[in-house]
C-alpha cells in the first residue's frame, strides 16, 4: 500500500487522544474489514502516531502487540505488513458457507425465450466503465508491453494455468472456498449467459433489478422462466420481494449490491443479510455481480454477499480487476461445486477469447501481489477524480442539479430540471466539438430526458470543466 494513503488509519476525533487499546482495536477493525489485504504493507508506527497525534512509543507498543497476536507481520529491516494468516481465519473457515452441494437442483437446459423489457426510467448515460490506459503506472505499462513481445510459447503457458493464481487472489479478498468452487469465464455476456442458462427452469420467476442493462436483459433470454423486471431502490426491495413471493415462486434474483444500475445505489448490510435469509427460506438463487470491489470511497469495501453464510444460494460473479480492460472482461464465478461442474459443460463458457500472452502478465501480477498496490493506486486516482468532479459540478451547476456522491463504483446518478432535455443538449455539445460518449435510454424518441448516469472511469478534468461551464450557460439561457 502506498505510504501516502493514510486516510484508512485516521481514528475518528473524540476530543481526547486515543489510548493504545483504542488504536489497537481500530487497526484490527481496519484489517478485518479487508480495506487492507494480507501481505500488504501498512504505514509505519511513526506515521500512525503523527496522524493521530499520539506518542510514538504508544503506537510502537500497539504494533508490537499486533505482531505478537498475529495481526501484523514484520521482518528485521523491512516494513510491517498485514499478516498472511489472520487470527480470525480459522474461525472464518468453520463458519464459511457450504459450497459442496446445490441447495436447488439444476434442470436440463431449456432453449431461451424472448422477454419484453418494459421500464419507466429514462436517462442518458455518459462515459464508459473502462479505466483509461493512462492510469496504469508507467513502470507496469512498460512491463506489460515488453512481456507481450517476448513470444511466449503457447504450450508452456496455457489459459487454464491462470485459475490457480486467481484462486489465491480470491482467498486474499476474504472468500472461503476450494479450487472447485471457482471457474474463469472470458467475457461478461458469456459469463451471464452461462449462469442464467444453468438456472433455467419451467417454473418460478427470475427478478431482474437492472432492466436497463442490455447485457443482463439479453442474457436472461437464455432462461425459459418468466422474467420480472423491477425498477426499485434497494431501500424497498425486500417489500417488493415479499409481495412477489406471496403470489408466485421465485427462481432467482439478479443484484449488484455495490452499485445498482443505473441508480448507483448500494445495498446496505441489513438488506443483504435479510435477502440471503429469504433465499434460504424460500429456495431461490441470488446472482450477485460485482465489478466495483476495488472502488470504495469510505473506510472499507463492501463485503460480498457470497462471503456470508448462504448454503449455496448465492452465485457470485465478478471482474478479476478493473485495472486493465482484459482483467475487467475476465470473470470469476464462485458457486457450489455441482454448479461449477455444470457450468464447465456448457459450450458458451469457452466462447470468449483468451489471450495467453495477456494472461501470463496477469499471472505475474497476481503471483507477486503487485495487483494489490496497483489496484489501490488506481483507486486513489479515481478518488481524486471523484472529488474533482464533485467540485466542478457544485461550482458550475450548483442548485440546477441534484446528486449524491456514490459510496462505491465509478458512476453518479444526476437529476436535472424536469423541463430540460439532455438528449438535445448533448447533441449541441457534440456539434460544438466536445467529445462525449453517450447512450440514450427512453421509451419514445420524442420523450425528453432529464436524468443522467455519469461514469468517471475515463475523466479529463479540463474537458469536464469546459462542458460544465457550457452546460451552465445553456441552462441559464433556457431558464430566462
């Protein structure tokens, strides 16, 4: 972890200097939250002391104790790191989810039906959820480029050899699984196609909480089930599910707990735990997709639902990392062993292109744990971009728009005045030479749109400020 990333270790101000016990408990909570990962370098005791305005000897005593009880590791002449095997690991192993059996049987694959998608939300999406290449540190970028030109023999390095390195990284992230619980799939569409076709049955509805996500909707056509699209916030999702259960059987529900689409909303812990309990009580699957596990803007990342006790009812799929485009499109599926075995038999599971040269570099990143500081460095860059974007929006557009900063992910949900049509405004901006990657989601071509999903994965602060200034002038003229 970069030495300048000290925000994680700042103890909330209480009016008194924190005691050694308070510092100890606080550091343990940070480690347990997985905000820092096993093997990761942490700031020195002097840095912690200076940050929290305590005596260096107090911080040193805390470090010495944490090393003694197994939370930190330290070798003479080197920096302190998070211990590779934490004191809670043994307890967590015993309390981990049972992923050896399927709680709900899989049926024979049924050809897909088309399903109509009716939605009420209309919005404009700006930006792509791909991190710009310039964010990749120059040293690693050069390493990737040179390694790709070494002419590695395909027979020496095959795509399947990557799985064991991804498995080790998945364990570091806090999952309690065995290798048989993991399957790599190249391509988001291919991954979702395989998952949805595997759970397809002739009875029960599948609830889609992202009806405006075209890839999810297309993948759901691989199911013979009735598809129920619900546009709802995660705040009242449990009531909606209870109402549905009172009328019919649920086969599965698709969710993105970190950041919903398109509303950029997180699912709180109480809702996640209650949803798992409902799945176990009523016998349905939860398809949990998580591409934003690296991008969290508070004190700690969101704990995946699949890391809780769920007895196989949660099927987790995620991008390995969003630090490179290839890793973002390389998906990890974590599920019960029989489900993974069934998944491996499907032909679409191997449709995605696998590049052995790229995967050799990914293996090196995972094997040396370079992925951890790289991921953290990019998160800090994106945090800087989020703060800059917030400053631009507040100063240039002010009360003309409303939005809330996201807790996770790289997108904002912004509301403009009801009488504005963002489609026309964006066309004017494009005609004036501003480069905007936009997609419109609306029921009729004549409908005005005043909602925007703005993705800052690729953000130019200079261009963003220019567009915001122009947008402010346009809105001011229309108001007159």
